[in-house]
């Protein structure tokens, strides 16, 4: 890890141009105010889809390290990472190659299967029989935007045009059991969060609007905890991800782990899951941000 001091210039990118813009604005503002109040030299920039603007921001403010908090398209799909590589400035988190890979749910699932990791099947590209319940997903999107639970042929027919348009959408096996997420910082899995909602699944409303979504820190047996942590770390590393992120997964009634996706730039709002997990581990919000900068 690199020691981050208060005499280097830290650039925070937020906002962006995806459908997760509003959450990104909250994440960036929270990190900016925390670092500013702690006496760091920090600069906040709402980046639009323009590499030259990013280059000017880095150059004009003599930025030493960038903390990219742009969620979704542009921020997590390798675009901003490739721009930062071209500029030649250090940044936190996964590089452009691993960001491209992990942002595609289909490519991620293929990589996991090739590595012997369990993940729900892509129904249309497998030999399994059409189940009674399945999930329609966009290949490249975050915050559960565009995800639908389908139950019959009639509901599937409504989305045939999407499924026939290429690889933008796919059908996935419905994952049974309970949903969990494992924040990863460096090579450490932080406290695992169990997510429960009264909705069909942990959708955008449950994530950002509902006040009755339940987040708890379950106690696992030592063997089960080791299994979860090793699975999540492998899932993270086989994609080439580094620095920090979050691995989402289900555990079924036979204690089998089924991987769902990786988030390479998780939310950093006051109610986001990574800060929640870090708090459980004894970190203040400032200590978490300092740890991320050092990672």
C-alpha cells in the first residue's frame, strides 16, 4: 500500500453520464467533504463524456492521484480508466482491462465458469429447461437498473425484442436463497452483509429509497466464512480486479455459493454498503477513505 499524505493533490471524479449519476454525485460529495475537513488537498470534478476535459482537470490542478467515483457506464466500464492511463496519472481501483471485463455480466459469468466458480446459468445459452422463475438482466448496467423477474411465457414475450437485439440483455436462472455482499479492500474481505427486502429482489427502490430494507452481519461458522471469503477473493481476482470493490452473491439452502456480479466502484454515500461494512469492522468514514486511497 502507498502512504497518502496531506501534501499531495487528490482528484475526485463524480457525476458522469450514466443512469447512476445521482448516486455518484452523492458518493463524490461525501468523500470530498470528508477529505477536505481532514485537511487534505482535494479537488472535485463532475466529469462529462470528454477526455480532454479530464486531461485539463488533472493538469490544471496538478493532480497526483485520482479517486474515480463515477458509477456505471463511463466510470466502471473501462472508459475513464483508459483515459487516466493515457494521461499518465495514478488512480484507485481496477484498471481498464478488468473494468471492461467485470462491467459485462455475461463476460464475468463466462470467466467465473471457466475458473470453476458457480454462477446462475444464462438460460438461452445453456441446455437447461426453462424454469418457472427467471431473471431478465441488462448485460452492462448497475444499481439493478433494468432487471425484471419473469414468471411465464406471456411475461417473457413482452421482452423478446430486447433479447433478440443482441447481447444487451440476457435471461438468467433465478438464484434461490438469501442475498449477500462482500466488500473487498486490498486483499481483505470486510464484514459480509446479508440483504433482505420486502420487494421481489434488491432493486433500485430497495437500494436507495426504501427505509425497510434490512442489512445485517450474520455469524458464519469458521469453515463457511473461509469458504465465502476465498470464493469472493477468487471471483474478484480472476477478473483482474484490484484495489477495492464488492462481490454480490447468494447462498442457497444447501450452503452453496452462487456468484452474481462484481462492483468495481461501489457507492460511498452515508448509507452505502462498503461504509456500512467498514463501520462494522471499526473504521470511521475518514479511515475508510484513507484506506482506499492507500490501496
